[in-house]
C-alpha cells in the first residue's frame, strides 16, 4: 500500500496542537466520557403487551403487513403468507430452521425453498421472496434489527428479493432504542436496522415505497411472551 | 460540477459569485422558489410533529452536544482508536490532508482495482472535494445511485440541499431529465413511475460494477464501525454487492462508543427527514468473510477541518451531523434555495462551514447571509450556536477588509474611522449629536418620521422609515432631572 505516512502524522500532530485540553491518558478519557450528561429516556414505560402493540402499529404505519401467531402456529403462518403472496421461489438463510418450511412444502404446489449456502448473487436476485429471522425489534420507531446471524442471513439476502418476510419474536421487542443498545454488550460486526420498506421522498418530498430494497415487507410477530 | 451551464452558479467557493449577487439571481426564479418552499414545508411539518412527540428531545440534544464536544476535545485518540479497530477488522485507513490528496488516494485505489466504473452512495464530502469530475477526467465512469443524485447527475444540475439535494427540481422537471437521458419517451411525471425508472436503470449497475464509493454518517472509535443511514436501499446495494468499498469521511465524524449511536440515530432521522427512523441504517466494521466487499478502505479527510478545531468559538461547527434542519428552518435559505450559497454546504451551517473550510479566503459574504434570528440554533440537534459563529466570522471578515489597502478610501470604512475619532471623546459625541439633530430636523415630517434622506442616507430610507429624533437627548433629560432634584 502506497500510503503517504507524512499526512497521517501531520494531521495527528495538528490535532494534538489544536486540542490542548485532551485527556492525558486512558483513565482521564474514560472519566471524561463517563461524566457526559445522559438524562434522556433510556427505559420505556409500556407494559409488555402495549410494547408489542406499539411495534405492530408502527410497522403498519410503514405499510408493512403484520400478522401474529403463537410459536406452534409459526409454520402455518409462514405458509399462509407465502400462499397469499403467490410467490414460489423463496430463499432463506443457511441456518433457517427446518420447521419454517415443513407445512408450506406440501401445501403449496411448486414452492421451492433454497437455503443460502453461498448462493450466486443472480440466484438471490431472481428469488421471488426471502424469509429471515431478526435480532431485535424497537417499538418506538418500528425498527427491525438484523445482526446477520445464521438465521438472519448475509446482508444481500434480505435486500435483493422484492418480497421480504421477517419473523420477529415478541420477546425480542424492546420499547426504546437505548434499550436495544444496552442489550448489545458485544457490538455486532454487521448490523442493519430496517424501519419500513425501502422508500424515497426525493421527488417533491412525496414518499414512494420500494426504490431498491424489497417493496413488500411482511412481519410475523411470534407471541412467545404469552 | 458544471460551472458553465447557463443559469447556474458555481458551487466551488473559489469561483462562486458573492452571496447577495447569487441570491438575487435565485430570487428572480419563481419556479425554483416555489419548489424549494414546497419541499421545505413538507419536511418542516413532519419534523415538527415527530420532535414534539419526543418528550426527551432537549435531553437528547444536550447529550449529543456533549458527546460531540468530547470527541472534538479528544479527536486524536479517537481517530487512532478507530484506525486500529478498523484495521484489525480487515479495513485499510488512509489520511488525506486536503482535497487533492483524497482524490489521488481514491484514484490510486481504483487503479489497483483496474476499475473503469464506480457506483456511489450519496456523499456531500465527495462533492466537497469535487471527486466526480476528477474521476471522470481520469477515465473512470461514475454512477450516482441515490435518486436525487441521479436526477442531478443526469440533469447536469448541482445539489442545493445536503439531505434532499434535488429539492429545487419538481416532478415535471425530473420527468424531462429522465425521458431525455434514459430514452423513455412515454414516461409520466408520477413520482412512482419516475422512481421505478431509476430502479430499473440502476439494478444492472448494482449487480455488475465491482467498486463503490460512499461517505459515512458516523465512525465508531470503540469498534471501528462505519455507519450509513439512508432511505432507498441504494446504500445497502453498494455496501453488499461490490467487491471493493471506499468510504470518504471527514475526520470530525467519529463517535467514542457504539452506544453513542443511540443518541445520534434518534436525533438524525427526526431532524433530517421527519421520520422516527430512516428506512435503512447499515453498520459494519472492516471486512466480514462471505458478506459484502472483501476489500474496504476508509479515507479520513482533513481539508480545512483542523483549522476550525483550533479555534474556541468556531470549533462547535465540527459538531455538525449534517441533518440539514438548520437550512429547512432558515428564512434566508427558504427564499434563495441552496445554490446561492456557492458551496455544496448551503444554509446556516454552510454559511459558517464553507468560509472556514476555505480558511476565510473565500465565501466571506456567507456569514452575512443570515438575519441572525437564531432559528437554526434552536433546531440544531447537536446545539451548534450558529449565530455566535456567524458573528465571530463577520468580525474576522471586517478585520480582513479594513486591512486591505484598496479599502482605505472605501466609504464605509472611511466613515467608521471618522466616527471612531468623533466618538472617542464625550465632547465630540455631544457635538455630533447636536449637529445631527439640527440636520435631521429638515427631513422630519409632521408625523414625527423621516421618510426620505438624501445621498447615503437614502440607502436606509429606501426600504424603511426612520423615527425622528426626540426633543431631548437622554443625557440632557437626565441632567435636567437631576437639577430638578427628582
């Protein structure tokens, strides 16, 4: 790598000269950081039920389709959504649990599940839909958090197909963004926060759904909290 | 950037006309003013509603302001930390002192990749260093992928806003641009159809172009994370499909810890687009095997930022998270739109950032492009006291000007020097008052107002009346009052 070392050094030297009040050591830095005011709301105040309801309401405001089911009903719920969408070529992450696929396999003729074991991009692009799990839901903003684990898939998987079914457990839903961050004691190497389907307002501030990401977002909320 | 296009002003502060001159040109364009006002009304209404529902808005602002100040105070150590973590995660970090160096680093990286094409996520920083024309001249085809940026690129227009860069262009103008450049004769001006045209136009590019360039909204020192917030998904495409990714980032964009995003993300979307959260936020650190680009470069850009860091009052300029709330609320921006500022950073933040990035050598009229009403300070999610910096910069501009030899006989400075002599003594002050009272008596009408003054004074009375002077000065009144023993 042909890196001009002088620039790095020059910039850092100039920063040092410009910041005489910088912390002298790691301890000073940590205490200055700890002293920063954080009086904003960290914890939500809603009941568990109201929290899930708020999440669902926010998702619907984004025009996402939302259905609820019990853990036992999940496979049927997935089948019902696939059947309603009429989509047959479906991709899922490599770690997708087999029970997602059992019922649908014999109820929908022509349905084809493909797990993403390093699928070529073209194949993902040509899939008609994708099903993944999630890491967290943030009710306050209706945000779905993906950390791209084996059940959530690599980033491109939930991006290219036009129809995206996300499975979110009620126990994964928090009320506020800070509550999600306090759950991330180990920050993820990759994360995607999704708040509604892809959208733009670049032409006269008119909100249009589906520019490049999936145009249709379906969320199954699994009521594992009851 | 198309300097020569008719009806356009340059966005290079070195060549742009002074603000008052450029603004006049914009004020004469009713279509542009209508487009800008409409877009701003929509954003403002949405923002207002969502900020009002956030009970802890002021607490979030205070936290954000404190975090950003803390970063600036300790910028060196946080940048080094970011560099170490990003490198450990498989990324490469480059440092660029100025625009030319950043452009060259990026071009060298593209040459190593044998890249003849590059796709881009919207980045104002790349517009700041005029990257696109440089790469095109070097034989690299650049494809913008943000809808607004496509509109600008295909229409050979310049950005007029930092979040919604094409807000000065309406749907029928977009239709005209797309129909002409994409060869779609039957396109309607329905935003949905226009958006679809862009989707189709870009899909192939995403799938085939192996190199991408982005900016970044935040860097996280603790984890080496880069954060990009967006709406359309073009960012996610660029971040996952190419094999090489280059992110150009101003050195001030770093945050101490991952958790600090909980403050910034809550403020940014609400301030920028009036949403609780933008549709997509992507975070990544370095390279992840099997997911996304396997070669990742960050170019850290100074380009004038350090000269701002060194100054006490001005330093707060660098707290900016580029949400554009200040321009959306600014009464001046609303009338002129963004191009009048002659910079890729328009509006109140542009009025303080641009001249400073130019080391106060260009764009000296921008600190005056404000009524000092303070609306920008009130909405700023990181509490930048923009009016305070505007005043500081005005003082610097005045100090520069009065030292110029050519300005020695400038009427204003001549007048101020004379006033300085007269007002230096109480005797001179009182004498001047007396003469003023006698002089103004001829122009004061029966209603007690002065409606017209001759010569230089006309500059004032052209647009507003002046109240006639009262019978007694305060000093005289006070002296009489004391004598009468009250």
